C-alpha cells in the first residue's frame, strides 16, 4: 500500500466511524454500534471500499491492544467475583443457546457438514469483552449490578468458547477427543486465571517505579504496545498464529 492510500483510508475510516457513532448516540443507542456499522459498511462485508491491507490490520491490532488495556483498567475483579451464580447462569445460557442455534441452522437449514456446523456454533459462543464494556460504558451501566453480571458472564463465555474450539480443533485433526489433551486445555486456562493477576500486579509495580524515575513522560503507553506479540496458541498447536494478549 502506498503512503497516500493509507492516509486516505485512515481518513475515510475515522470520519465514517465518527459520523455513524454520532448518529447512533443521537438515536439513544451506544456509539460503538455506529462504529461497528462503519466497519461493516466500508469493509468486505458490504461495499468493500477499504481493502484489509497489512497496514490497516496493524492499526486494528494496536487499537485492540489499547481497547483491552482500557477494559482492564475499568474492570473490578472483586465485583465480578461477587456476581457469582448470576454471571454463571447468564454465561451458560449465552454459551449453550448460540451453540445449539448456530449448529441447527448450519446443519439442517444450510446443509453443511457436521464438523463445520459444530465449528460455526462454537464460534458463535464467543463474546467480545471490549465491545461489551464499550456498550455498558456508553449506557453508563458498567458499574451497575447488571453490568457486572453481563461482564462476568462474558468472561466465562470466552473461557468456555476457547475450550470448545480447542476440543473441536483436536477432533478435526485426530478424529477424536483425548481426555489428556482436554485436561491440558483446562490446566492452561486455570493456570492463566491464577497466574495472570499476580504477573499483572508485579508488572504494574515495575512500570510504576520506572515511570516515577523516568525523565520523560509516555512510559505507560510505550510499555502497553511493546508488550504485545503474536504467539502460537498453547491450547491448540496449530501452525497458524493467533493473537495472544
């Protein structure tokens, strides 16, 4: 992509997202709905005006990093834990219903294969924490009890979705599901939830210390972006790389 093409695309993306977000807000809807609709209109799903070139994908990845970091800053883990069974009940419903409906439509209506139908149903179980928080924030319900229940359910949905897709991937490769590999998936997920808060706390203390003694500002955003990398997934050892935040 030429430099002038990149800046033209960036101009179109930002202006379209801003205009549609303003329109959504004036219609009493979350502004993020307008931004998502802008992506649908400009991208290959509808008009195809914006080519998903590498430069655009890179900008999108940086945006995801910053969005997820903002979500982490505004998330109170203790309040999520207190939602308990309510979040669990919502998560199970949000996991089972899309799985069944997605599979049923794919298998019986669109006449797709069993495995493909299962994958479609599995992908529909996943949520977007970033979009969920943006919607709750736009509605000013993020810190409300129902907002915490929805956010906790979204976290559990993603965990269940990752486990399901990992098992489906293994089934598609080997023709069966090993209890040993299923246990590894559970172990990886459990280890992440145990170790991630501890590691995050230690890293935050280190960043805070160096930010205090630094002679120039901007250490925090620099650390956020530079800490991102692409790795192979430890759950499903596919040769394709996925993004691990």
